[in-house]
C-alpha cells in the first residue's frame, strides 16, 4: 500500500482508538471554552448587565421566580404592565427560560454558592452555547463522522449568526432554544435511524422543553413532519420511521399542551396541522403495509391502494372543511407573513415595524456566516451523494431555513445550525480526501492516451510502484483489504480497509498538492476565526442599554443616558406614577425604573398601542384628555438629535402614526406628516401636523436654546431645526439626560381655576386674551 | 325624502380622458409614425405631460362607482360619486390648491343622521400609497359609506386558464421528463440554486422592490442593509463558483487516474477558489467599510 508520507508502523489499533477519543474530548472541551469565551466580550467591554429590551422582562420574571418561588411565578398577575389592563404573566409567557435559570439558581444555592440571580441570567446564554456545540457535534456525527462533528461544533461555537443572539447578557428565549432545537433534531435522527421508541420519547421530551422555551418551536413542529412526508413520498417508509414519528408526535404533542400559553393550539391551529396530518398519513401507510404483507391477491392489493388513497383524500378534505368552518384557526399573522410577505405591512403594522422582522440583504448573510455561506451548498450536494434518510433532513432544513432567513433577519438564527452542519460535512470531506495518506496506484489507462504521462507518473511519485494491469491491482487490493479487515494490526491496515471500500480507485497523488490544499484550508479557517472575533466584538456585544463611543484620543466613552433616566424615575417619582412611552421601552421602564407602563414589548393589544401612537402624533389639546384618562403622569421620549443616536423616537414616529391610523383612520393620517413634496422633514418645511404633534414638541422642546443663537442642527436627520422651538402648555419638562437621549415630561394636572391650560399659561406669561371675537356663541336651543 | 337631508358628496377631481380624440390613441399613432419615438411639439408635449396622464386610474374609479350602483336604493342615494375634470373646473382646482391629479376627496355629511361619529366634517384625502387599484380604493372608501361598497375584483379568467393549461401540460410532459425528475442530481441542483439565491438577498429585493441597478448606473447599493437586484445575481454567481470549485476538489479530482492531470486540476481549482473568494471579500468591504 503506497502512502504519500510515512506512517508509524508500531501502533496498535487500541492505541489509535484511545488517542482519537482523547483528542475528541479535549477538542470538544476547548470548543466549549472558546464558545463561552467569545461571548464574554460584552461583559469585558461593558459590564455584567442585561441587554436590550425583551431580556429585561425575562430578567424581571426570573427575579420573581427566584425570590417568591415557582407557585407565585405561575400565578403572577402584573398590574403595572398595560396599565390599566394588567397582564396575566404566568399564562402569557414561555416559562422555559425562567424555569431553567430558577433551577440553576436553586441548585447553586443548595450547594452553598450564593450566586446573584443577575449573573446567572447574564451567563446563561454563553453556557448554553457550549451545550449547543455539543449537540451539534452529536447531530453531525450522525450525518458523517466524529471529525465532521468536531468541525461543526467549532463552527457553531463561534459563528456570528448564533453569537448575535447569545452573547452574555442577551437573556432571551433564543439563548436556550438553539440548543434545544439541535438536541431535538439529534434525537429525532437517532430515533429514525434505530427505529427506537426510546429516542423518539427523548426527542419528545426535548421538544416539550423547546415548546416551553420559545415560540419558534413551530419550526420543529413542521420540520419533522416534512421530513417524514418526504420519506414516505420517496418510498422510504419503514417501521423505523413509524415508531420514531409516532412516539415523538404522541408524547410531544401531549406534553406541549401542558404549557398554558400553548394550551389546545396543537389540535386547533393551522401551524400544527401538518404534524397531525402526517401522523394520520403514517397510520394509513403502515396499515396498508401490514395488510399487503398478509394478502397475496393482486386485485386485492389494487383495491387496498385505492382505499388508502381515498382515505387520504377524505382526510385532507376534512382538514379543509374544518379550517373553512373555523374549527381550526387559520395561520396566525406572524406565520402567514412568512409566506405572503406583503401581508404584515398591510394588516399588522406592529409586526412589520420591528427591525428584526425586516428582510435580509446579502451582506448580513456574509457577515453572519462568512465562508460557511458558500460552503454549505457543497455540503448539501455531498448529502445528495449518499442520500441516506438523515441526509434528507439536512437537505430539507437547508432549503426551508435559507428561505426563512431571507424573509426575516431574525430567522438567520434557525439557518445557522444547518449551515454549520453542512459546511462541516463539506470541509471534513475535503480534509479526509487530502490528508488520507494512501495513494491510489497509477492505473495504466494512460498508455493508450499519451506516452508522456506514463513516463512522468513514476517520476513524480517515488512511492508509486511500476504499472500493473487494473484487474490484478484491484484483486490484490481486495485480498489485502480482506486480510486487513480480519486482523487489523497497523494504522496503514485500517486505512487500507477503509479506502478500498469504493469500487473506483480514488485518492490524491503526491505530497505538494496535499500540503497546498490543507494550508489553504487552514488559512481560510484562520480568516474565519478572525472575522468572527471582529464581528462579535464590534457588532454584537453592545448591550444597547449602555452605548459606547470613542473619545478623540481613541479611548472608550460610555453613554449611560438610559440608566440615568430610569434611575431618576425610580428615585424621584411616586411608585404608582404611570409612565407613557413607545412600546419599545416598556420592558426597560418596568425592569429598571419599576414604574407602571401603558404599553410594552409584549405587543398583545393593538388598540392600546394605537392609543399611545395617537397621543404621540396628535396635538397637545387632543392628546391631553387621552393622557388624563389613562392616568399618565410622565411621558418618556428618546431623542438622538443631539449626539446622533439614530434609533430614536422621531425615526420610529411614522410607525406610531401608521399604527394609530390603523385604528383611527379619520383622526390620524400618515400623508399629513409629510411635506407637500412627500419628504419626512423636521426643519422649517415640516408639515403642520408634524410640528404640532406631541412627539415633535417633546423631542425639540428647548433644543434651540442649546445652540445659543446659532443654527440648531439635528445630527440624526442632518436637518436644521427651526429657529423658534415648540412651546408646551400641557406638559412640563421634568428631566433630560446628559446627552439628551432620554427626555421625561410631566403631565400637568387640570388648572385649579377651571381654565384650560393653554389660557392659564398665557395668563401666567402676562399675555392678554384677545377680545376680537366673542369666545362663546350661544347655541340655538332645539 | 331622507337623502335630501343627509347629502354625502364624494367628489372626484381630474382626469376623464373623454376628449374628442383619445389622447392615448393619439400618442400610439405618433409613436408609430416616428418609429417608436414621439417627436414632440408644444402641443403634444402638453398632451403627454398633462395632469391627465394617469391613464390607469379611471377604470378603477368607474368600477367602484358601478359597484356602488348595485346597492339597495335606500343606501345608494345617501352617497354619491362624482368627478371633476381639470378642463371644466380650473377654479375649483385653484381653490383647493391642487398641483397634481388624480386626487380623491371624501366629503362626509355635515348635517343629518350620517355625520361621522368623530364629528369631523372636513374633507378627507385618499392616500394612494396602496396603488391605483380598485380593491384598496373600495375598501378604504367603505369606511365612509353607510354600508360597505360591494366591490369585487373581476375574475381573472386569463390567469386561471394559464394555470390550468400549465398543470395539464406538466402532466402530459411528466411521462417524458420523469427520468429527469427522479434523478437526485436534478433535485440537488434545484436545492443548491434555491439556497444560493436566497442567501444572496433575493427576498430582500422582492419585498423591498429594489431596482435592478441604481439611478446613477451603479449596481452596488450604498449601505450595509441595502442592495440592488443585480447584486443578487452577481453574489449568487460568486457563491456558485466557489461551491463548484470546492466540489471539484472533493468529488472530481480524487477520481483522476493520471497524477499529472490531477495535480493540474487541484492547482487550477484552488486558484479559482482563492481568487474568487478574494473578489467576494473585497465586494463585502465595499458594502461594509469597517470590515476587518
């Protein structure tokens, strides 16, 4: 057996196996360490703090769970959210995340490690990313082998597409969901391969955990049935499939119905009907298979086939009828908008307004996946080459997830695991091919083609023996392989037995090409690592509660306006003072300032949000009764015009207008907020509706004064603000943070003399009331 | 009579292409005469650029008006559709300060039982952001009429016919192309093509309606979260080339029986891979200026 480079001959197979397994364990440990470490940029650059918006609610709920226990948490009614409606928290959330942190918290306290609940919440996502790496390793091992598994684990450990949702402090449902996704898929594949009811049950248990943890569980609910359906259509039905699917579906569905937020949805909504339909189809197919194995008559088999098909059609029609009659709820808007992409913008502006629901441009794909984005199609092709049952899963997953990721930035998260798995299969095949030391023997078909290559061939490969006829070569190789398989004694024997499995001679000649390709691969991987590090540290580690900018000398400058303002609210306002803000900041106000809010990020009540939108987009006179009726004491707006913070309320303002217009089309109209030329302006050309709106007034109130007579400039919209700023009659400026990012206004109480606040203000400023026309006109009494 | 008390006038201003000669027909003839290019003089320029050039809106408006004519008389007579052509009502145009056409105003009842609940009686302007189709127009006007306008999109028979013939044709050809459909490599090609096109931002251009190239002829859109249609094809092509050269190294090269030819292929495909990857990275840096 010729080899490209010398191999040690005195190693026993046991030593080789043991060393390989040790290396695997060490590699997995290192990958876990890298996965955790790369997610700690956020803690190192900033501090141990909860990020963004939704995590603040999760953190608040977890604190309730940790301090008051599970029972209290389960029955928690929060009167401060959605004032005055309140929110039944226990029944309207996915409790998996909080329960996980609660268990860890209690476990650590049971062994006398008094860890703060905040630190558990902050570090939960990095911890689970290590578990994700392990689950991906197991999953990929089923697809190819352990070396591909290690590559996949390394990829998912550091790929930015997953890091973006799991840095330290990003305490969101996705933090544990991707681990659950991968482990469920692994158990499903394992169950399918072995026909094991045990693994089917384990898959169902993890599926239950997933349902309890993330709304994206519907992805699993549809992926597994789709896989099963494709297997049936390809004629790959087997009793293994039947056992695996039935055990997963029956137990998983019953378990998922125990989550209060899910309830009876698995039998009532369209999202879950595919799983039920495939379950029914499997029963029919299994029954037909059983009967066919017992009868022999050809006619009877035909009858049976007709019967099965008609039962299937009847079942499908029953679904259609049930949906039509309304017993099965149609697709909910969120899911429907994945198929009909124009739907959300037209009918559910709240969903369309969320930035992570926007479609994905290609630079985002490349930023999040880098070279994996073009490696994974190669992996998919390699899956087609073998096309075992589990490879079909990867293929379907790749197509479905790449479509979803294109429609919504947020779903990049579901694409990332399959990209890592498929690219790992591809890259590991490349390395297998080029690292494998066996050289194929030069087949003598060149003699007839050209004499030159026959002469050069032995010259370039010193190890290659003199040409022999193909027939004897293969015979010899077979003999050697058979002998080696019986008594594998050396490393080269193991290699020989594995490489002669294929009929065609295959392999790489020479050493230079091997070194070149392997070096090339190492360079690519190194570039990938540096890219991931750069993206993670620069783009995905900002808590967004604390902003960073750099001083002229390059040092980091922390902008801490949000916490400054929330802390002011906490310290200076009565505990029951209702704060109105746009819904984005609801969870943060509840979490950091501990004050009641009108609307928050759990956008369940469109009308309530539209009410806030209407108040923000109307004039003071119109907004004041709304504010008073909702007991609003303070209004909080985000304004970035001074330091150029682009995520401020003026930039979100059009969505407030749109959502308000959806409920009150007569009173709020989007076109009136544009200039006659159709531009969105805040300068002198701004439309009257814009300049009179509460949002505009609150944002630019006293902004001009800052510039001391010079032209005031809005640095986000790059427009010059009018010289004369807006005036406020019904509100008082209460607090403005250091960089003007957060501005808080107090709503004035009604005038004690019964005047309207505008005239009271005018009186206080010493203005005379105009007497040019009578103020009240007598109405004719009918 | 009830309707005399509550008069709802729906005033529709401009267009009406009922001139002596249909201007569209006129333009078609002119274009024919000039081999596809219209030679303009001062008169035909006015014709082409007059505020009447909203060719496509009038049918929608008439369709909605006709739909309203079918509702029961008691409701029908409480709400009216009307049009005003610029030629006949220049003073009205000036009074309302209108610069462009078409414009749709809804004048709610100012007195009587049909005054809107909000009490607003000032005219409302219809927002054309949903396009000039009859469906959205009827839907939004229905908010102001006593009963919803019973407008239904006309059935697009041509479309159903095309679909039906397509399905039939597919079934007929299925027998002949079944070996292609049953080949795993057909499916592999389709799968990979879909993945590549999707990861090149095709859905972004579909949903946002991005142009194929920019106004200034530049095919790379400025900004990280933005792209033009041509970028989809270029990026998908780059990805496809990279995938293919990678697959060559894995699936074709090892089966070569001649060492020299194999070596040549390995160097060739590795070279292609490195060069195209470099092009991709530099393209990414154009999009993301701060890239590493």
